[in-house]
């Protein structure tokens, strides 16, 4: 109470928080002493903290939206296929796995005409050895497609005949290895993915002009999506034919993979995801991809490349590539080794049935003891 009998209002800890801030606060005449550890009210500090909290919430919200966006995009690309083992369990246990990568010669997926697989690469990913192996399969490889009305086909027709199930079954039986996942991308998707990562740097292994592009052997070129697509399509000017094209396909694929791993910009990932819509089909679930990204990342940094080498053959006037038994067994065991599986001493009866290289005698092309009289040039070591 003051001398005039009126009570003065006092603030918390003896401070008047409603007084004119230009005047110094007056100490209370009585009451407990101020607590030196008490948190004082600082409007500017709390506004700053609120701003940080808001920014954090926005970032969390943005991350959640990105998660939802990725999940939604990948859900639209998902299409199941038959698997020979519990693949989700395999990757959760950090065991080696395989993915059959296929590129189709169509512009858009979802058409009635599936198109043929212009390229086929069996990728094996081993987190123990921290290595990824790309094994190219010549698209004209002569095989038996289970369930087909024809006695033999080119392997690139398997996808047209029975979709991903047929293609993965043929590769599984031909090489005697599990095919855990598949991914099909069309030409438009390849072009857009290259553009989405900002283009790729490629050092050509030969000089050629093709469909408006000109490259020189040994001279590194920065390629956009269209240029990279044309670079991977040319084969008739290549002394190695389809084998040379396979080398260039793996070259571009590896460049996209390494460029993608180095991206730290979330918005760029958004562009990549947009390029997948309508251009990719896979049986990898979103959770599978999250697990692989977290547990197998190091394996993608060490890449080994190889190919199944076949022999030229003309059968009924059509050009095929035929795999000699010894070559198929060698490549089969290489893939098995990359999966930590034991080697085999000989081809299985199923492999012999699927690998259509029986003796034939037409158009000057014949086989003796399952070996072609024509031999391709040795595939250069990569």
C-alpha cells in the first residue's frame, strides 16, 4: 500500500511488464527477491524461436510431402511378377540380389504393343563385396520361351509374348540364377532420366556419326537425354555390332547411376520421379527401394561389366545369336559367384533346354557339338 492508500499493480518476479519500456523498471518495495535463474520474457527472442519452429515444421511437412510424392509415383509404376524366392526377406537380411533391367523400343508404356526389349541387362548387387555387376544379354539370343507356340525365339521377344513374367523366367532358367526384381523403361524414360540428372559425361569408345550426333573416340562429351539415347542406339557402324551397343548402354546406365547418387537437391529428385511416370514398370515396392537405398548404397559405387558372348547364326533366313554351352556355363557361374552362390560343373537340363543351340543345318549355318562355326570378335575387357 502507498501513502495514499491505493495499491500499485506489480508484475511477475517483481517486474511491471505493462509499464512504459522507455522507463527503467522500479524495484518492488517489498516481497521476495527476484530469482536469478528465472526465464524472462523477451518478445523478439520468442518470435525468433517461433520462426525456427515454423521453419522446422515446414521442412518436416515438405519432407513428408516428398515422401508421399515418391510413394505415390512409385506406386503407379509397380507391377508384380513371379519371384523364385522371398525377395523382401532377402534385402532385409542384406543378401545379394538381382534386377533384370530391360529397355523397350516403344515411346510410351501401357500401349497394346509392348514392344521388344531392345536391351537386357541382369544386374547383381552384393553388399558384402560392395560390388554391382552388369551382365548384358544379346537381344537376338536364340532361346526357347516357355509357353510359346514357336520352337524358338529371340530372347527380346519374351517380354512381348508374356510380359515381365516371361522375360524373367527365361533369364532365370537360362543362367540358373534367381531373378529377384525387374525394371522396364522405354526410350522416352531413358531420355528424360538423363535430362533429370543434368546430363551425363561420356567418353566414346569409337568415332561415329549417327542421326545427327557426331562423337569422337576418347573425347569426353557432355550428353543430354536425346544425345545419350542416340549414342546407345547405334550398332551397324560398330565393329562389335550389338556387343558394342551393349557396352555403350552400360556406359550411359552407369553414368546415370553415379550422377543420381551424387545428387543432393530434393527438387532434382522430383524431376527424376516425374520422368518415371508412364515410362517405368517394376516389381520393386517403395519399401524395397528405401531398404536398398539405405543398405546397398556402397555396392553401386563399384561396378563390373560383362556380357554373354554368342555366335552368329542364320536360322530359317533369320539372324540369331547362339550361346555355346561353355560360354553360357562360364557366364552363369560368374553371376552365381556375384550372388555368393556355388559354381556348377555343367549346365542343368533346364539350361540346355532353354538355350536353343541344337544342331541345325540350314543356309550354310550349322553346329557341331553345340559350337558355332562362326565366332564373334572377342569382347574387349571393360
